């Protein structure tokens, strides 16, 4: 087999391989308990409900290795928030949670917030505004809706027949649909972007309050800042300075504008 490493922000190594049979496959190792369990138990049921995930080809419980279908076509950022993705996420969010499945626990701790603020070194006003987002964020984590937890553009692809597929399920859990909708919006987004995607999501789904959902998308965007900064720092990723500088440049104006939604 020949191999190409595709890992980015996660802890597992993700490798593109050519199998002995001549097929291109993805191997991910070592995966966490949530993702290992997801592909064995949740994925088969979700696929039947129209939530497309990569086919599991082989699993090694000892090595915590998964071999999966390779999804060849990337999705561009400008296209990730199309109707296909929103409808698929709506199906996921409506699917009843199973108490026997393993879930990643999503939360925004004060410790993580303060760690991110130390790195970000924002002006005092901006830091206080981010703390206000944190104080309002409990609404994100009280839902029982299933969520991907990591629906950014890099985790979507299309099969050769055009079918949309969502992969990388290590953050599979429960929470507000906003947690999955926020990453579909490029950068930090704007109030109008949050309203627009909330309205589009509410049309085919069970969610009927687009204004409340838009507010939660804003909260999720703020929470993701802390998640990204803390994870990149803890995992010693080379992209850390890039994200840090980008947030330092863009967060103050964004917080000043979007804090009005709270």
C-alpha cells in the first residue's frame, strides 16, 4: 500500500491508501471511543434515514483503526451551506437519540474561555463581550438533538455519483442545531447570514423559531473560537498562530456588532 497523510486538527492520523485490491481507501487511527462506536452502531441507522456517512470497510478494535470509503470530491466553502447539506443536517437533528450510543459531551467551560482569552489578548471591551456570549451559551447544550459537532467544510464530500457525505464524527453528540449550522458560514459571519441560514433551515425542519436559532448560531460561532484556540494549542498544531492572528484581527469588530443579538 502507498499512503498519504490527511490529518489536520484531530488527534488521529488520517491516511489515504491504495489497497491491495487497487481501491483507494481512508484509514484513521487511533480513533476515539465516540467515533469508533459511531461507525458501528449509529451510522447504519442514520444512513437509512438519509444522513450519508462513509461506508465502514474494516475495523480493528485493538488498534482503534477504521478503514473507510474514500469520498473523492471536496465541497467548496461557497457551496457547503446549500440545501442538500441543510436538509441532511435537519434529518440528523430530528433522529431520536439512542441512550446506548456513545456521545461527545459539548460544553463551554469558564476555564476554556479564560485560556482562550489569554492567547487571544483581546481589548478589554472585546474580552467582556466574549464573556457575555459565554454566560448566554447554556442554551446550546440543553438540546437532545443529535449533532455532528464538526460540520465544517473540510468534513463534507461528494461521491462520484454526486451524493453528499458527511464524515469525521469524533464530536458526535447532542446539542442545538446551531452548533452544526454555524460552521457552514464562512469566517465569523454576520447577523444577516445567521438569520438567512436559520430561515432556510426552519423551512423543511421541525424548528419553527428562526430568530432564536439565529441567536444560537451567533453563540455557537463565539463558542467555536474558544474550541479552536484551546484545541490547537493543546495539540501543538502548526496552524495555531494563523488562527490566533486571524481572530485577533476580526473578533473585536464582530463582537461589537453581533453582541446586539444577545
